[in-house]
């Protein structure tokens, strides 16, 4: 399926050993002093790659630089081993882009719009029409594809946006918040679609999202950025293989519980109503049960958590000392408001 | 309509042939530019859009061709009574007057349709989809302007063609009539290109700067009307020298100037006081075309998609 002969005219011949996407000290400063990307260096290989970070972390900026929609302030970026600054049109012929914002004219039908954009990607007219029909069916739009898009639901619009990104059979898909505005069922369907497109059809995909729980369902590699810096780039497995966490939620008295558990030699911290306990073996379960009984606390639930991706945005998820406890105990909100300060220590790990 | 499916009786199977790759040719940038040019030309006339989008361009197009059709009709009748020759020469609707006859219609067409192209793409955020494809930003701007100018060119030259065919075919001596009219063809083409280029270029430049249709329409009408009035007032106040040169800021006056120079005619009486060298009109028209294209390209190069 991925052979040289059948993929003639591709940017394929890029040398083996060169990453699909390679960023070197990529920096973007917007006028007014906002730094969106700050010396980002990472190699991204084929596969479904999750690009995670909170709002404003620089995800959209990175995708736009890869497309040549905006220029980097400094540093280098290559896609298919081609420089984004000089080979933009060559790259974009093989890249599909789903933007975060609305991009569909309400008075056009999905069929007309997608086939027009297929022409803009260089497909001949007949091929554009055929591919449009196929790709709209692939994303699950049937009779409604002949209607004006102004009457579409958000879910249908997101599907059209995915269709236009796929219509020219790209080698690389850049999806910016593809589940934006979708209800839970719509999210599941969109993620399933992305997963199929990436795995069955072998299209390298980058999914930018701030919803970490979603990303981990479809991706096999993760790139986490925060404040324009790289937090971590690693296979999804290595994020979740780490030691688990036991979350114990009590009605009140979580601080007392944490203190008691710590006194018994466990690594425990209070996090709102919950107490997070490092789980290295079976031992904590009994201790937790006994401690709760001793303290007479009202137990809400005990839950074994995998290391959630949220932990990326914390300073050391399970602290070994008391210094970090202060940071985490500010509650669940800390997860989403993690800033450059929290990012710095992890970021020094660099690309892997 | 699909046949109703009754439960329990499988009437067919759905084959999920899934997503297929595309192995065919990718024609790249040049093809994308050509396609966008064609799309712009069609969209300028509302083709490929809903019925309502066609009303304004088609009505204006019909109005533009109406004088030519009317005069050909009159000629046909006159021929019956043997007065065709005289009428053909004395008709107020000739090759050299046609451009100014329909200039208002062309301006209205610009004001109505130019925002349809650039404004719509900006309003609905479509630009980032274009710029994420095999096009450069300058390609996008040029293809859109080119398509619109071609639409104007059609609007200006088709009536001239009707006029030409009518005059030739109705004449008793067809070959002689064609030979007689041949010298008019180069000035018609040059004037058509200058007119479509200048009016179309300026209209597209203005609509490139706002997603709002109403603003663009108002801006285009203002640009085409106000400078002429200002120059007229100043010339009327007595400073005819400044007034004279100020007419170069009015696109329609510039085009009247090139028209008169090309057809070797006098400027019409209302402009009797304009007395500028021919080269000034041509230089201004060309500068206007090049300038508007350059400004539009610059606009889209700086656009943050």
C-alpha cells in the first residue's frame, strides 16, 4: 500500500532516517510580545500523534507553521524533509488540514464545496468529483451532502471539515481540535473516524487537542507542549505504563487522611476531596481501608487511576517530598491552569 | 427515493468498501490556479450558487447587452425600408460609445459581485482552507481577480460582438462591412481590457479589505463616483488646471479618456474642459491596474489565516 511505484510523484522519497516532521528550535513570537512557541525541538514520526496542551499552549500555531500559513520567527521546521518556508506548495499538496474555526460557507452544499477544494489541491476534475463522493460517504454524510451547509448540525459540519482535509488523499493530516463542539456521541464517532483513517488507511495524523482523555483513545504517540515548550514526546504506552495512582475520595477530612497515610509510609497527598496515593503494590489498599475506618470518614469511592495525561500538567504527580504537595493541593483546577513554571522541570527531558 | 425496507426481509447488503487511496495524477499549482480562475468567473455570475445569487448579475448582464440588441433590432427593421445604412452611421450606439453607455451598469456589477468573491471567503473563514492547499497566496489573489476581470470583459465585449455581427450580417455587402469594421476591433479590445482591468482591479482591491459585503459595496461605489464629483467641483470652481488633473483620480473619467484616444473621438461635451495628454489616461489606467493587483496580493500575503 505504501510502495514507491504506486505512490509516484509523492514527497515520498524523503530519506529514511529523517522524521516525518522535524522541528529545530522553532520559535514564534506574535507582534505584541506573545510567545506562542519557544524553542520547540522535536521529531514526529508517522502514526497517529496527539499534540496536547492547554489552550494557548501553541498547538494551533505549530500546525499553522507546518502548513506555511504563518511564518516562524526563528528555528527550522521540515515536513517530508522539505522546508516549510521554501517548499510550502509542495508540502501542502500532500497535507490535509482541519482548522479549529468555522470554515464552511453556509450557502454551498458539501458536495460542491469539497469537490472545489479537491481541485484546489490539484486533483483533476473527474477525480475531484469521485473522491468527493467517496470521502463524504466515508465520513458518514449521505443524502444531506447535496443540501446547503448552513443547515447542518455541528457534527455534520465537523464531518465536512474532515472530508475536505481527506479529499486529496493526503500523506499527513493535521487536525486542530476535531471534536470541538461535538456532543459525547459525536465525539466518539469523530474519534473512531480519526482512528480508522489513521490506522486502516495509513495516513499519518496529528491531532491537536486540549482534551487529554480523548487524545489517549486514538493516539499511539504523544507530544505534550505547554507555554510553547516541549513537555514530553513519547509513545502513549510510556505515559500510561508508569506506576498507577489510587484515588480515595472522602466526604471530608481528606487532609487528615493524607497526613495519616503519609505517617504510615505511603506517598499520599490531598487533592480536593480526594487523596492520591502512589500505588506500587497491593499494600496501600488495606492501609487505606483501616485508616478510613479509624478516622470514621465517609468514603465516596476508591478508584485505581492510570496515570492520566492530566498529570503531565502537574508538577510531579505523586510527590516524594512536601515541597510539591503545595502545588498539587491547590485542587483539580491546577491541572488545566498549569503554566510554564510547572512545565519547566519536565520540559528539560527534551525530545526522545 | 429508496424503497421501504420491511423488517425481516433482507433486500440487499451494504458493502463498506471503506476509504480508498488516490493514485491518480496530482496536477499541482497551475491546475489549482486555473480551476480557481474558472470558479471565480462563474461565481461572478452566480453560477454554481443558488437562484437568488444569479438575479443581480444576470439582470445587469442583460441590461449591458440590451442597447446592442436594440440597435440591431432597429437596424433590421430599417433595412426593410432601405434606411439601414443611414441609421447605422447615425446611431448613438456605436463601438466608440458603447463603453460609456454601459459604464454605470459595469460599475453596479462591480459593486454587487466583487464582494461575492473576496468577501465571502473572508467572512466564512474559507481562506485558511485555500492557503492550506497547493496554492500560494498570490496565486489565490491573482486567480480571483483574473476571474472577475474576465467576467467584466465578457460583459463589455459580448455586446460589441452582437453589434459587430448585426452590422455585418445586416449589411447588403457583408464582406465590405466586415472590412469596414475591422479597424475598430483593436481599440475595442484594448479599451475592454483597460476598462475591465481597472474597474475590476479596483473593485476587488476594496472587497479584499473587508469581509462585510455592505462595506465593500459602498466603498466601491464611493471610489467610482466621488473622485469624479470632487474633480468636477474643483474644475467648476475655476481652478481648471488642478481640476483637470484631478480627473485622473476618477476611474470612469480615465476610461473616457482612453476611449476617446483609442477611437480618435472627442471627449463628450460634458467633459469639454478636460484637456490632458492621451498618455496620461493610459499611464493612469495601467498604474491603477498594476497598483490594485499589487495591493491585493500584499493584503493576502499579510492576512493571518
